[in-house]
């Protein structure tokens, strides 16, 4: 049973500068809500009960957002605006936080969650990617596949060739429709990618992944790459990929960020809050 999730939110947000000099990318506004709130909502609706958010010292805004504001609650009550209290009701999930003192890569951020996870399978959700579900929540799709096959499971989507160099890309063996055995994975292939299936920031891991993370040497960019740990573990344990059903938006890309806002709350928005 997958009850715990890690959300890494300690990066510098270099793709979204200059605004991320003062505003964490996870808090970029989407129709009155921070982007991170959509990720948290997806996790909760997928059955997650505990969330660890990996932050840096510049990300205190995240902790403040998921904390009570007694002063604001009192003000709303005094001003007869109690109907607004529901807007600041905290999500029904247990939050924990850990600081990544230096940005040494995604793998290093996930490794900080070892004691939080214990011996349970767990989810990882990257807050750059917001996925609006068609029916079933994206993370729940992965959890269901993990429960069936009992192996590391990553979410993937088909991308054009010129985009693959920015993602981890799997070498798949078709299992059945949209489900694959992951034979290999390559981080940001600059040429000859193993397929057109790119990893999109949703994962379910067996806790054994921590053994591989602990033994990694810095990889691409001098960082501890999560992809490298997935690659090594896939040599010893059968791992899987799933094409997630839903609309994916990379909010670090301005065009997709604007498209998401227009889709949710524009004049013809289909997902009005």
C-alpha cells in the first residue's frame, strides 16, 4: 500500500528566472492557487496520507502556506467573512519537511526522505509537472500498476524527438497497452534516445531505491541523478513504465504555464475552481 509521498521542492528554479529569485517556482500562481497545491491535491486524491516536502532555506513560503494563520482566521471571523474560511482550510494530510542544504541533484533530495519512508513503497511527485486527469488521478494510475506488478513504476509520455534531450527517456518493452517493462533509462540523451517515451515526474519506488542512491557517484552536471539510481536498480529488479492518461503541463515553460492557466480559468476554462 502506497501511503507516503516525497515532493522535492529545493531547487533554484533556474528555468523560471527572474521571478524565482524571490518566489519559489512551486508557488507560482495558477488561478489563485500555488502550483504546488495541485500536486498535493493529486497526492491526496490518490490515497497518500503523509507527504514529505524537501525544501531549501529560501522556501519558507511553502511551510507558511501549509500552516494555520490564526490572525487571518480571526480577522475573517471579526469582519463577518467566515465564508472565506474554507479557502484557507488545510489539506487533510500529514506534512513533514526536510531541508536540502545544497542542491546536489534530484537523487540527493529523494535520499533525504529515507527515514521518512522506512520500509514502505512510496511516491515521488515533481512539482514542475501538473497533470490534469481525464478520469483517474495520474498518481493513482501508477499506484495501481505498482500494486499489480510490485516493481518501480515511472510515468511517461510520448514526446517529439527534439524535446527528448531535456528528459529522462526509457527503453521500453511492451507489456500491454500503455504499460511497459523498462529495460533501460537514459538521462537527457543528446542523440539517439532509446525511445520517444519521456519520464514526466511521477514515480512509485520500492524502498530498495535508497540503497542505489547511497552508492551513486555524481553524474550529469555533477549531481546525484535519480535516473542513474533507477537505471542501476532496473538491472537487478524488473521495473516498469506507464503512459499516464491526462493533460500534462510543464509550468517551467512559459507557453505551457499560460496554456494551463487559460485551460483552468480562462473565458472558456473547462476546469473552473
